């Protein structure tokens, strides 16, 4: 059985759905049911459910607020993973932990590999990088998956924001000088569930890996794809205008380059994410149709 922490997040909800589709025994706990920064709650959850594998999809993900809410970010992204790692190590079970491209500063001109030096440029990135280090120190039986630009049908994400804005605005002004690999929650959930048997078997494939959608684009390119995919469903055709990062200042610095080289994960596990364009089209059409159906009923 897999024990999932972070059931209410966008990845957590996708994991629950994917687990049910694959008929994988999975227990999902929300923050209220088990706060990963509460050592007692984590130990109790593991003792109660006796999982063969734990997955940490819980995190503090408010990138800009993390510049002010530093302690809250530390609790969710550094302290929590450390406590969870300790509890998993004591129970003798492996742990899959989700990390981020924000551990890098984004100045590298080519795709980041796992051995590249980390240099986070934001409070969010610093707490996530500290969480990686704490987890490695807490338990040797871990897999850290760094991913980027996560989106899907659940929770809050860029794709859903673009759909909402496309419904009411005639122009969307989107940053075009940051690039990365949009990653669907379904690809991420499928990857975790696919590698789980090997981790439970203790094959020794522990370590840090990159896993992200196949292909690279900018936020402007991502938004343009979303708008194009929703147009046949909604009839909305807003302009998508490229702007610079300087024209859209935010409290937290974003990496200019978030491209992740996922070759190590593919060589180790034989799994590669689908092209981001395919997943973006699929999810956009699904969500746009749901909104249209709701409006039609109303």
C-alpha cells in the first residue's frame, strides 16, 4: 500500500485518481489529517497504515508569499520533509519526494542535469533545496523528483488561470523570456506509480532525478497553446502578447531557464513524459468543455 501525504493538492488529487484507475492500493492524507511538519502525526499515520511506500506531495507552494512567510515555507518545504524522512527511515520504508526547478537560479544556457550546482534565487527555492538536503540526510531510501511548471485538472495552476482569463479578456500579456518544461500532473502521477514497485522491492535506484514534460517552451508559448486549444470549444480568441519579465515584476525571482534534462530518469526507469503540447491540448479541452457544460446548464 502507498501512503500519500498532500491529498488535497493538484498532484495529490491526480495521484488518487490515477491510483484508482490502476487499482493501486493507496491511502491519501490531507494536511488536516497529517501535517508533515508534525512529527507525531507523521509517525502515527505510518504506524496506523503500515505502507510499503510513502509519497510526499505536500509542500508550501505560494512562491511570492514565501518571500514574507519564510517560516511557513520552511515548515512545509524543509522541516516537513526532514520529519517525514526520519519517520520513513525508522519504519524501514522508501519515500518519494517532489521537488522543483526552483533549486536552480536559471542562468545555465542549457538544460539542467541532476549534478548541476544548486543556487536557489527565491525563498521558495531555498526552502525546497533545504528540504532536499534534509531528506537525503534523514533516509538513504529516497527518490527526489524535481519537476517544473506543473499543471492539471485539479487545484490552481497556470493552465487554469489562462482559461479563466481567456474567457473574459481580449488580450493576455504573458512573459516570453522564461523557458521551461510544462509537466502534467497525470504524467507525474503515472511516473510515481510506475516506479513504485521497484522502490518497494528495494532495487537500489535511490537518488535525485529530473522528471518533466517532454519539450521546452516559454510561458508565452504555453499560454498560446492553451488559448488555441480552448478556442474551438469556447469561441474565445484573445490575443496572446509576449512581454519581458521586467514588464511583469513579482516579489520572487523566477529562473529564466527551468529546462530539466530527464535523461537519467528515462535511462533508469524506462519512462518518459508525454509531449507537453499533447497534454496541454487534452487538459485544456477537458476543462473548457466542463466550463461550457456548466454554463449551458446554468
